[in-house]
């Protein structure tokens, strides 16, 4: 389980602040250019754009928006320039300082705050965004309940999750773990282990480590997009849509070829289809406060 100080210290490190530099390019050609050289950065930009589209589709300019875990402010800055009243909150002092410096060159009236969302109190917001944040909370119910208290009646929550279903197509140690704990848990232990042993023997490399990101040192949860709606309902939300993101054209183990046009095409094709719920390593929940 992550402690607040562990997460804060992790994101105070200079290389993590540097990783978050750069706003999402505005056009398809620019994102494709990034995708041809850096898939992870392209996924980041595409996810920002998807979240922005989900917010803009639900709220008029002038609405109050809070981004939890705003980093150096790439996403919230784009919304501020569209005319929204924006607040950026992050646990990292270094991230917020960088956000303030970046905005000074192009002022957009954003309020920047340092702190953990669980201790944040403010007048209700029309929307709360949490992009790449909830995975660091082992107990997600208190997190979601807190987000709900920050929303006005019928307010919007847009929250990205790591996708547990992606383990099925990752074809690595995560696949074995998913089968063991999610799909084969009903089997007696001896039969379950026999089946998993056959799987490991049939597909060499199934014991390979899960591909790691720069944040692998921290505990990160992953949720199932087929069942996550019940969790939101229990916390007082009404789920409106679930959008797949970080969609891989092929399981990473099956190809070394990573073409930008493939990343962009599968995102457009599968972000709102069942295929995206397996090929996407993350998904985004769009929900409203239910009163």
C-alpha cells in the first residue's frame, strides 16, 4: 500500500517532472509524429484529448473544473484556454511549481494548489478530472466518495483507470496472474496450477515480467471495465460511458513494430467498442453525481 509521502516523494523527483513536459498536440498529424517516435507519449496525448472531449461534451465554458493530480498542468491548461474556470491540484510541490512557471508564459487564470485530494475542500465543482491518479489508492471507495463530495449536483467525474482485462492480451506474467485470480479461481488449487503450468509450457515467455513504466516502484491497482460501474454506483455515481484508451494495435509481445498510424487508427476504431476493453491498457470512466 502506498503512503502519501511515498507518492509525493516519487513525483518530486526531477526526471518525473520532466516526463510530464509538453501539451497534447492539437492535430492528428502532430500526434502521429509523436507516435512514430514514442508510443507512450502518444498514448498520453491521446488520453488527454479523449478526456478533454468527454468534458467538453458535458459542460459549457465557464463551468468550474478541478483536476486532481494535474502534474505540470498540460490537460487543465487546455481546458482553461477553452474558457473553463480551472483549478489544478497535485500532491507534488515540484509539479505545481513547474505548472505555475509554464502558465506564466501564457496566463489562463488557473488556480494552482498543492495537496492530497482527500484533504481538499472547496465550493462544489461542475467537473472533477483524475487522470492516472486512482491507481495509487489501494482503497478506492474513499477516493470516489471524496470526488463525489467535491461535485455539484449532477456534476461530472472523468477518471482514468488501469485496465485489468488488458492482462489477457499482454501475454506475460500479468496474463498468468489474471487467469489465476480472476478466471480460474473456482478450480481446486491443484487443477488450477496444472492448467497454469501447461500454459507456461505452451507459450514460452509467459513468465516474463509485466512491462514496467517509470512508476513501477509504486503500488498501482487495475480495474475491470466490465464490472467497475458497480463500484461507481455504490459510491453515488451514475456511469454514462466507459472509453478505452492506450489501445495497442497488437499485444506488445507480438511485435517490435510500433507505427504511429496504427496507434491512432485503433484508438478511433475501438475506443468505444468491446475490442478496446481488451486491447486498451487503460480506460476512462465518465460519470455523474447521482442525488
